[in-house]
C-alpha cells in the first residue's frame, strides 16, 4: 500500500487490511519515506550608521562709533559700524539688526546706509524701518535693518565671512551728565528658515 501523503511532525498513520490464504501468510514490512524539505526565505542585511555633520549657525558682532566720544552741547557727526561675522558652520541667508539710538541723536536716512558683504560693497535690496519715522533728535529711535534672500542675490554668507552695516548719525547737543545706551539685537537665519540664532546687548 502506498498512502502517499505528508505527515506533520508528531502525526501518526495507521492502516489495516485483510489477507486470504490457505496457509499462514508470511508478512514483511517495508517503509519508504521521503523527508520534505522546508525552504525558509530570509533576507540578510546590515545597517551601517555613518557620522553625518550637522551645520550649526552662529554669529558674533561688534558695534563701534567713530569718534567714540563727542563734545558736550555740540553737533557732531558720528559713523556707526555694525560688523556681524558668521562663526558657525552653516551658511546664512538672512540677517535682521534692531539698533536702538538714544535721544539727542539724529537718525540716518536710508541713502546714508552702506552695506558690505564678505568685503564687497552690497548694492542689492535691503529694508530699513525706523520707529518713529522721523528725524527728530529729541526722540529715541529703533532702526531695523533686514538683509534677506542672500542666496538668490549674492550668495549666502559663508562661514568665516562678515556683513558690515555702516551709517552716519548726528550727535545733537549731548549732555555731559547723561548716559546714552545704544542696545542692539541681531538675528540670523538659513534657508530653508529654521529657528533663528540671535544675539543681544
């Protein structure tokens, strides 16, 4: 008898049959079986973690006045230089400078502002907002310079390169007993924009 079926592990098979013979039969048994091959498919691979540099954007700045001191009760022109250096490893696409001028200082006009980028004079667009929008030297002013879209205009500010904003103001009858703070706040961003890096004084 050849049953011809697959037996799972632990499974049993039995059978019975009748034999007619005039003399006692002689029986022998022969079991023929074939192991079933089980093919397990596996995908072998490996994961390699490689170090990847992450660019960091960071800036530092200096703000200087020329001359650094003026005579009291006099009208004296002063040049202001704001230098922002890219000291990070990422390229910068936008810089926003909020510069505060105290009272007794006449603020500049936009045509009196000059900008250099990486040592070259910049002739591209920039925005200057002044609050309040007047030339009254008796009123404090906030100047907001926005230099954006550098990637499309002159290229991003690369690490190690600087931006200089130069403008002239007029010290207007400064008083000797008074202090004249001039705080500044600077932000810089990349493209696409992320969380801006910033500095304040």
